[in-house]
């Protein structure tokens, strides 16, 4: 199969890129493995026109839109390899199929590596969150426990009093708290609990308390924490794309058109962003698509 652009990843960045390109009447391959990062979240927030809707429902609508245009081939599967080739790049699919593409847009996303605390993973996206802009309004006024994982957990704890006056930071031995940091927390009304956390407890996917190492429990309704991230696909590395260290994990380095250091390879969305939201992923997808289209036209 020969296409103008292979878009790898069918969540917000990939679908936004695809829509621009099919409307430009280009031959596009969209490869989607069906494992978006926010698949555990029941609702999404902060995206104008879509606030409070299910991310799965929004993606389904976007898929329906792009499939209404000619020139699109959708593969519901995984791209397992990518390499330079004459005239562009060759993409290897999981079923062994090969695709020749003049340009490649990597919208492959990242994987969250969660803190290894019993009870946390099964509540991720329902009562354990990482982004107050995405879910803070819905838990306003509730008892929020911030489980420290990284130095940036201090910033997270300092932000959350804008949504609730009941915030406790548990540094868990991983967030260095200087005297100045403790003064900042106290000024914002954030309590601290230095005893390590051994489990998150509650009926079903709710949070009721955090069990501490000394046997005590801290009552809570919601947990906020930060994950580290890693690329969800090896393709950027296979193609030789440069990365930079971010506070949560590596991100692919791109220019103002979302092009990587490899001409003809673009990266959009969480895989190339430190600050990651669905709305910004949409913008990145559009930018990468326009950049790729301009490159095909102008050479």
C-alpha cells in the first residue's frame, strides 16, 4: 500500500491530523491500536463543545467524521516497525503488511507508570486523578489526598486548594520538602502527612481512606498523584527521532510544525508534549498535518 501520510495513533492528535489531511484530498493511512491513554476516564473536561462527555464517545464521533471522506484507509491494529525507505518511509503492521508513506505523523501517545501502591491502579481515572484542570471542578470541596511521587507533586499540592480547602500532601519519601516548601504549603492551607502510604482503601472504585505504614488511616474522598510516562510505541526510536528529558518522562523533540529532527516525520500529542491535554493534542494534530501537507506541496 502506498499513501501520502501514515498517521500512527487514532486518539485526539491522530484523528485531528487525519481530518485535515483527508480534507486536503490526500491518501491517508490511519493505524489505531485502540488503547488511548484516557480510556479509563468516564468523562473529559476543558475541551470547548465536548465538556463532560465520554472521551470514548468523542473519539467515536471523530472516527465517524473522518471515515466520511475518500482517500482514507483505517487499520485497527498496531504499527510495529518503521524505517526510512526510498521516497519516504516503510511502516510494518502487526499482521505483516507493509505500507509505503511519503510522510509519517506519530500520534502514538504515552503509557502511565503508576505508583505501586495497592488499590491505586484500579481507581485510576475514577477516583484517582493527575490533572486538576481535567477533574478538579468535579471534586471541589472534597477531601483530597496528594500522593507524592515526584518533586512536581509539590506544585500539584499547591494548586489544589483552588478546588478544595481540604488538601493533604503525603510526600511518601519521594518529595523533598524544605522549610520554605512547608511554609508555602501552610500558606495555601495544605496539611502534610509524612508517614508512608501502604494502600488506598474504599468500596469498589471509590476512595475512603489511605492506609499508612504505622497502621493509621487518613480519611480522603479523592487521590491526586503524578505518574511517570514512557512512549507507547517504539517507532520514534526506530526512526531516529531525538528526545528530551521531561519532568515525567522523555518527549520527542519537535519544531513549530511538530516536525522531528527526521525530515518527513512529525510527532503530535502526548508523545511530544510535557504539558498534556486532549485539547492541546487536537491542536498538535492539526499543526502536524498542515506541516506535512506544506512539505509535500513545497518540497
